[in-house]
């Protein structure tokens, strides 16, 4: 059974997954196109950081950042050994439920154009492409998506 819970990004297993995610993004995209949150930023009061666990093993991470009028999905990452097991779906559903509970009217996200599994995940959950939002600017690597709640 996959358990989704609010967690501390500084917990060792969560930190290890976040570092793996950051390393992957740095290997795939130019530095100016990387917009992942640091572990310190994931500890801010407006960020709801969650992990997916099976037993005592952390399988994935995801966060909801509360912005004026919408929530932004950040730090979605699943351990490669746990992919294809519904971990990302469970995390995203939990973050969407949290956004709804927070009274947010929309979710937005930025992801990389070469992350095909992520793009399929978000489309499966009703996200559609949109233009840049917040402090983002258009670039060659980013795809922006939104979903009305």
C-alpha cells in the first residue's frame, strides 16, 4: 500500500530523492531553464511537501506551493525502481485534494519538454498546456500546464 503524507524534505530518504531529481534536471536542461526548489525552499511555510511511502521506504516526492489564487505543483519525482506502480498518480491526487481543501481554484506547473512520462501523467490528470505564469518566462525547455479545480 502506498501512503502519502506531509513530510520533511530534510528527512534523509526524501533528501536523497530530491538530490536525484535535481541531478537529473541539471543533466537534461540548461541551468537557466531549471526551476526546481531547493531543499531549504521546500521547508517554507507556503509549501506543503509530501512523500509517498511503502512501508518505511520513500518512493516519491511532491509539493504544493500556495500562490495567490492558485497552487503550483513542484518537486514531483519517483524513485526509478518504483516507477509504473502508481506512486506519481497517488502523489498528484493527494496534492490536488490538498489544493481543493485550501480553496484554490487552479493548479499550475512547469515541467521539462523531454519528460514524456511526466507530461503523460499531468495530461491523464486533466492538466492542459498554458503560457508561462508567475515569475516564469518562456524558454526552449519548459512546458507550462494548468488545471481548473
